[in-house]
C-alpha cells in the first residue's frame, strides 16, 4: 500500500528546511502498518504554514493540481497535510482513491474514545476556522471546546516543552467545559509528537492528527472504499477545470 | 455607498462575453437603493463558471488577491459573486468592510420568510457542496431540500424558459418534502431573473441570491458593521500571506 | 417606500411621553435609506412596556387589530416594535406585506457577522422568553448566551451611562462563553443608541435591533417578498377573527 | 385535587352550545383519577375556535385575566384548553400552581411511547403553528410529521366518522415518514374521542391531548411542582400588568 | 390499578436489608393516586446497587425474566427501579403494558417545568452513562448539566444531611451553567426523599425520579397506552429468547 | 498485534455450526494488516443470534465476564461481535485496551465517505434499536435511513443471492431519502461478504461492519489509545461487580 502525505505548501523552503520532509516521512513510516509505504510530497505554491482561513484557501490550488497526479502515480490514498482539511471536498471530487482530511479523521477517532472532545491548536486565529470545519463535517455535536496555545506553527518544534505545559493547562480548562478526550489541532504539533506525553500527563486520550489520518488512510485503502460520488461528484468540466487551473497557476 | 460585486473568474472571456458584466452591473444598480453604486469586477484567474467544489476552491485565490485592493479603493462592502460563498471566511479575515456570501445571505432571508426552504440550483454536482455550505453556516436546520435543474451555468440564459419549467417541477417535489420557501442556488440564475416569475407561478417566496446579497451588503454597510474579529481574525501573517499568494499567482 | 414602526402599547402615555414617538420616528428616518419613509404608530391598548411573557401577549391584540389597517393605508412593511417579536406569526398571517420581528431580524444579521452571538437585554425576567423566542425561530444554535443589565425599560434613557458600563461587563462574561457578536435585546436600548458605543468599546459587532429591523423591512419590501403562505397561512376566518377581536376589545 | 380546564373563548355561545361545556366536564371527570375534580371554565372574550396563529393570540388575554383568579379560587392546576398552548408562558409567570399546555403534555407522553410521533390536526392552516410550537418546546426532534384532516374544529363532532377515516389515511402517510406514534393536534378532536378508535385501527399509540393534559395536571399537582421561576419569572409589574389588561379589555 | 416497582437486584440482601423493600413500597403507595396499588419486587440476580454501566447491564437479565411474569400476574404497568433505565427497550419489547424508565420519565417531567434541567446523581462514575442515556432518549437538548455528590448509593440514607448540603452546592454550580430545574439521578436518592427539601432550599423544581416514574406509570396505565410496536417490536424469537435466557441464568 | 473478536453467544452450537467460527476467523485474518492476529471467541451464555433489544441485553453478561479475561490473555483490542454494540460502554469500563463497537466504528467510517448514510440490516425488529444506538453514539445526524431486508440472521448465508437483490432494492429507496453511503447493519451480513458486490452494483460505498471494526481495532491498538476514563470510568466496585456476576451466571 502506497500512501501520499501531501504538504500543501513549500515546507522545505521554510525555516524547518528540507530535513523536515525527511523527518516527517520517517515519522509516518515508523507508525505505519507493515506493508504500508508513505511518501511525503510538498508543493512549491501555497503558504509556508497555515494559520488562517486565508492560508487554508491559498494551499488548495496546489492540492488540486497534485491530487490527480498522485492518483496517476499509483498511490492508494492521499492525506491532506493540514489539520484544517483545506480543499478536502475538491480533492475527493477529482480522484477514485480515498483522500483523508486529518481534522475529520482525528475527530472521528476521538468520537469513539469519549463523549465530547476538545481541539487544542496553535494560534487563536484558527479557532473559529476549526469550529466552521467541525460544523461542516457534522462533528460539532462532539466538540466541547477549541483552544489554542498561542505558539506559531513554525516555532512549535523549538518551543516544544513550553507548548507541552501550555497544552496541559489548556486541557484542564477544557475538562471543566466537559471534554473527556483531546485532539491536537495542527499537523506540526503531531510531528513534534507531544500527544503521547500529554496523554500520559492528563490521563485522557490525546489524538495525534498525523497518526489518525495515517490510520484512516490505511483503513480506507485496505477496505477499498473511495469517497461517495453522491457527496463528491466528478466535476462535469474535470479536464477543463484542471486546464483553467494550469492557466491560473502558470 | 459603493459596493463591489466581485466575479471570481474570467466571466467576460467566457461564452457570455464582456456584455454580461455590463448586464450584471445594470441589474444590480437597477435594484439598489438610491445612493448605492455597485461596480462589477472580475478576475483573470479562476474558473469560467463554478459547478464543483474544485472550481469553488480555484476561484478563491483571485478573491483573496482582490479583496484588500477593493477595500483600499474605498468600497463599503464586497459581494462574493458565487452562490457557494467560496473563500468567504478568508475574505472576511482580510478586510474591515463587510464581505457578503450570497448563499449565506439568501439563506438568512429565506429563513425569515418561512420555516424551511429548498435550494434550487443548476447541476446535481453542486448539491452536496450546498449541503456542506449550509452546515458550515449553521443553516442546515432551515433546509428542507436541495435540488438541481440539470442545466449548466453557461446555458442558463439561452435555456431560460426550459429552466423555469424545470424549476417549477422541482419546487413541487420540494414542497412535498416540507419546503415553504425557495432559494435559487446560482448567481447566474439570479441574473437571468427567473425568481420573480417562479414566485408568481408557485405562490411562495423565491429568493434571488443576487438581490439578497445586494440588500445584505447595503444593510451591513449602512449599519457600519464589519465581520466579527472573533470569528474572522486578522491573519498573523497578513502581509506575508498576500506576498506568498503573489508568488503563487505570479 | 413607506414603513410602519408599530409600538404595541401606549408608549406616549407613559413616562417617556409623546416626545418619545417623535424621537423614535426621527431616529428611524435618520437611519433609513433614501426614499424610505418611516412612520411610528402606537396603540392605546397593550402594556406600557414589555418585560415579561405576560406583557408580550397583552401587546398582541393591538397589533392584530392594527396590522390589516396599516396594510390598507399603503405601508410596504410593518416592524413589530418589540424585541420579543410578540404576535409576529399572527401579523404575518393577516397581510400580504412583510412583517418584521426585530429579534428575528437582529438574530439573522448577527449570524452573518460571527459564529455565535449573545443577546444583552434589560431585565432578568425576559431572559427565558428570549431563549424560547430564539428556539422558535430556529436560531438557538447561534446563541452563546443571553444576559440582562437589570435596568427596567423605562429607566434606560436616564441611566444610559450605567447601562453602557453594565453592558460592557456582561459582554465580557458572554465572551467567555463563546460569543463573538452581540445583539441588544430591547428596542428602547436600540433607540438610546448604545450599540455603536458598546461596539467601539469591545471591538466586536453589536447589532441594534431597531436598525436591524429597519434594514430587514427595507430589504423585504424592496425585494417584493411577503411571508410564505406555507408558514403563515391566511386564517380561514380572517374576517370573523377580526370581528371577534373587535368584540373583545370593545 | 381541583383542576380547572380553561377554554380560552366563548365556546358555549358557538354552534356547539352550552351543552358542550357540560359534555367536556363530564368527559374529563370520567377520565380523572379518584379524588380529582375538574371544572370547565370559559371566557367571554377570545375566538370561537382556534384555527390560526391570529386566534391563538386573541385567546390569550382572557387566559391571562383568568389565571390568577383560578389560582385564588383554590385550583391546584390549570389546563389551557387549546392544543396550541396559547399564552402558556404568560400563564405560568402569573401563578404558583402548574399550568398545563396540552400540546406540550401530549408531546412528552408520545415521546415516551415511541421514537418519533406525528401530530394529526384539524386544518392545514395550523400545521406551521404546530411546528413553531414544537420547536419552542424543544420537541421538534421527536416529530416525524404534522398533517391535517381539513375539517374545521366546529364540524368535527358532526363529521366524526369522516374524520376518523381521514385520520387513518393521514396516519399511514406519516408512517411512511417514520412516525411510530401519534398525537391528535386539537382539543375538540380529543373530546370527540376518536383517539382510542384510531389507535385500535392502526395498532400504534394515539395520544389524546385532552387526557394527556389531564394526567399531566394531576401529576404535577400531586408532585407539588410549580413551573420553574428560572423559566417563568414573576413579572416585575405583575399587578400593573393585570391593571393594564383590565383597561385593555374594559 | 396495579403497578409493579421492580428492583433489578437483590436489594433486600444488601446492607439496607429487607426493611428497605417495605419502606419503598410504603413510600410509593403513600404517593400513589387513590385506587393505585404498588408492589415492590426484586430479583435475586443482578448487582447490589447500580453505579456503573457494567452494573446496569448486569441488572437487565433479571428484568427480562421478570417482565412477562409481571404482566401475566396482572400488573397494569412496570417501573424499572433504576434511574439509568437499564433494559428499558428490552422490557418494552416483551409486554403489552407500559414499562416506565425513571430517567426518561423524570426528564420529561422536568422538561415541562423549565427550559433546561440538571441531573444531580450519586457518584461521578455514572455521569457519562446519564449523558448517553439522555442522548438515547432524545432528551440531551434539555440538559444543562450532570453532576454527582460523590456518595455511594448504599450510604445515601445514613449520610442524608451531608448529601443534602452537597446537592445544594452542586445545584448552584448547575445554575451557573443554565439549569432552571433539577432531576435527582438515583432512585435511592428519591426514596431518601431529599427532593422536596432541596426544592424548598433552592426555590426551583427538583424532580424525584421515584415519584415521576410512579405518576408516569399511573398516567400511561390510565390512558391505556402501551409502548409503540414501531419502536419496541415483539421479538421474532420471543419464546426462544426467554428459553435461552433461562439456560443462561440457570 | 492480537485482536479478540468476541461473539456474544453460542454461535457454534447454532445452525451455522462450529465451522462458522473458523470461517469468521479466516475472514478476519485475511483482511487484517500484516502483523495482526485475530482470534474469534464465543460464549456459552447469550442468545443464538441478536434480532431484538432483548437479545442484545442477554448477550451482555457473557461479554462482561469475558472482557477482563481477554485483556489478561494479552489481547490488544476487543471487537464486540454484534452490530448493535451491546454492552459496549460496560466493556470499556472494565479494561484498559480498546473495545470496538461495530455499529459505532462502521458509522464513523461511513461519515467520512459521504454526507448521510443508510443502515441496511436484517429484520424490521432491529430498525428502532439501530436508531436508538445511533442516537446514543451521537451519529444520528449522519443517518438518512435505516431499512431491513427481512431475512433472519441465521438464514443470511443460505439466502445470500436473495439478500443481495433485496439490499439493492432497499438501497435505492434510501437513495431517494438522501443517503449517499451505506452501512450493513449486521455482522453475519458482513461475513457473508455482500458489501463489495452491493457496492459494485450501486456505485456507492457500502461499509462492511466486520471490516470497519477490524480496522478500528487495529487503528486504536496501533495508536495506543484506550477509552477515555472520563466517558467510561472504572467501576468503583469492579471486583465486586465481577463477583456478583459470577453468582448471577453461576
């Protein structure tokens, strides 16, 4: 099974550098089932990191361009490498392999572990986007809280210990609002791998969206399901659309 | 009051030609309150028409690029010229003037006219996108049905009579599912101006999303409200984001 | 366009005196679009102010009596001059022009500005009525909180500064419960015109129900919509009903 | 235990005549628990029957006037004699004894018998009012359907057999929409006593709102509960309100 | 009317002893309507008390075994003697008389007294079970809070004063979360009879689930309703099922 | 990774015989990821098949007894071998390894493939149980329909072709009610392996609950999550509970 983890932006050109792609690919393969091979891809277009609805949208044309190519390359599933699931519906329209949204996947895992979960994310600016995302996925009934640690994505790795302490403090706030499980609301948080430590500290499940989306990809690919064409129809102008986009991006 | 109606694609280069922009501007100004001046703008990037989630997303970078410019030009409100409200949250993050989503505006008008409305749109492919859109806006509790006439956007004008007949037939189906009001789910349908005729034929309100968004823009601009920064925060990297986008689009 | 703002009680005979009607009419016309003429009417029956469900209901017979008369006089829309929308459904059944409920109109404006709004009203006694009202309108999913400043309606004008301070304190409480926009839950509050000041102080939208209902009236009248007969059917005994009422009130 | 069944209109002066009051009182006492005494009262004001939102509202001043008097007379509970529960919240604000809304009471009984019930009522005009009523009570999640037999209230008794046949036909329609229990949506239907026959014919529970409200009154009076003052606060101007009303009705 | 109150465990063999059955039967009959006779039954199988989902499920086989027997004995209704309503759906499938779930019955009473109620129960371990129970009954929209006093069931009687004080403190916490009515979430709490005292102290309704289920049983038996076969169908293998169970329990 | 698939009844003693256990174990291992070993277990207590709420409940004591033993044997996850998830909450309370409910797991898979799914199950008698189950899991918002093929569990294998045809016919009915994905609502249906064929025939995803629960077990075990103790607390009387049960079952 071949899974593409697609970063919808030029991650390697940012402060984390090309090593970050290698680190992410290693992390993913280390947690994959035997027989699964994950490749990390990025796109030259798109934002350096996603910390607003603006950046979510700017990351989508790269995903749309890449998705059919990844299918043609023989991947069995694609993970959209951003917690906000930007462009998820569009990507699903374009291919016959499963496309995984990490926010959606992590939410569905958390909803099986407890009654109501809290999303703990990076910066306050994405909190309302996460509420809109969960509403759109029909998952808002499972949400007790959405909170942020107020650390930008690109500083998460270097400020990991501080992030962990703030996550713990925010998690306690969410407990008081009825949360009994947690979802980390950022893929970089997932790769920094604080979920496990936080889970140990607070004694409640903390879902890592990186791993939730990896397992969801392996699950759907193994089951042979692709997205429902009733919910994600093939665009009438599929070819044209891609052409227009090439023009746009050209 | 100056309102920008922004078409997120190269409408004038499509089959409807440059005259369509003129027609739309005339239609909008004809229905505007005294003292309101509407200008129609388009973008060279973006799809020719929006009939899928793919095309919705491809229309957003043009909107993101244009929004701050339109604010700088002195517009008092911006209407996103697509029923699906593509990029609405992103545009709202970027400016201090109201940005109107026609689907959202029309839904809120319809919800004041009846108990449950049906959206009647162009092609089956956008039906699930409209359900997702209404879920995201928290409006799905007001929806009785979403149906399509199966006529592509760019053929609506020339097939207007057929469209009207199909709309009436579909509306009757929606009545049986509990609808007591209707929303046309496509801006081109709105400009073809079938809402009034359909309303007369079926004897129930039919909301034209073009006019609903115009009135919503006039309302919010007159009231001096801009979007809540609690729901649409200014992106931390606002300047950077725009810069990245320029790079992307360049 | 001629709009009737109907006060469902003998406002001019109360402590605010006949000048209050003049002040309200001036305020409305000052905020109306060019070409709109608003007239304020009151009724001799009905309560002096509305601060309970009891008073809401007692204000309705006067509205029912007046509504067909206002339509006959040539008004294009009627605003029910009470935030609680008392008798809204009844008034809509009786006429073919739009009847605006300020609570409903303000709620739909706020729902376009943020994700969840709080209603800030006068006295604690109306808080549960506002919850019931928003449930009935299908708007409760948008509500984060309903709070009161504990100042009676008829003292709002003279205690305006105190009201403003309390509003700000209550708004902060609502922020902590997830509100990102606000609606003032009383028409007299709207006429005292504290919304703008409060909005400036807290930096988030504060919807004035007086202006929201005015703009909603102008919108629906301009669009030519009347209430759906599917949701507000003409009473079988329309004439009789009016007659019975005359008997009742006589 | 003394229970007042209050008809909010001049029933005895209508086509059913003064005997109808006697018949209703007999029916209620025949179904009451031992030790319960039910008295039927009516008001001279108010509509002859309730078949619209207009008439619902016109029936409320009489109820508001009567409620404190009935409490003073020593009744242990009051039943509002109309399925639409007109003025329920107002009446609850005014007294310390339970006030029963038949629509609410019947809905809560039906919700314990099945998963989703249908309301079968008299005329199409009240169907949307029933939807609004159930939304306000928070019961809409239990509703599968609301349908009407298209027979006016005052003709129900004489056309009883026809009503029964139509009820059965409508019930079958509701079954197809997921109903597994039924509520008759009109008190006169309840007194005509078709619920039991319909239940026998279709083999599923059919709740008679007359009996549901009687049992709810007996239950709440026996338990010694009155309405929550958190939901139905005593009006600040309770005395004044009554005074204003006297003026109104005088 | 004969009502069976069925304790799904060997209560008489526990620390409260056989007298507790006598006390409970007396309490129930003391609060029953004239003409109602309540008998308390228990089962030798099942847990000593129910303070977890595990114990809820272990209490069900005894209920399933007893239910048809109680119907055969001529009872008109059966009350499941545990707030969590364990096995309610199963018992309803097996008989043609009403089977009452105290949690469901108490929730429907509370929903008629206020807008949102809080459940105050024994130990923290059952709080999530109560949330699941209320979700299953479709009552979660009426719930403001679920809290526990942290006193085990079998110590409630001896620690009654402490329980009352803690209940009052917890109730105040729930008030701040929007509760305006209360339900005691444990039958032993109901028999200790603290509801009335707590109601007097906090001035808001406190529903005793013992009495709510008694009145619900009397109501449904008097109305002649049994559970909807659409929601609780007779098992295809009804006889076999009972046989299998005998094997299981034998 | 070692996964226990626990059949909560004496399947091998029924008409399908001991071979069925072997067939099921083979089917599960054939679809497992490399490195996963699935063992099928059954219990001597419990019903032969589950086609009612009664049988669901009767299957739980065996599960409660087995669960801690399976954990002690070193299994990494347990699948409850019945679509109705009987006893799921109880089993989760008792162990620190994940316990998978097939109905819940399949629902969460389907919710990622489309907007609204239909459950297609065996007999009409379990349809309302599935609605209650989905309500309890918070998944009812994703459900468009629940329908049955009217073939008993134990005849599914021999009547496989007929089942397939009926499934297809029922699926078309559900499409008309808005379903865009399907879940087979019975584990025996899953083992008969009709999902794939049905999916091919109707062109929309058909989730096999056997495989969905297998993948969910592998996912949660791989991620190292156990159920939230906030939602599934360890019973205070864990040891006692087990003891009582032994007495019960003994």
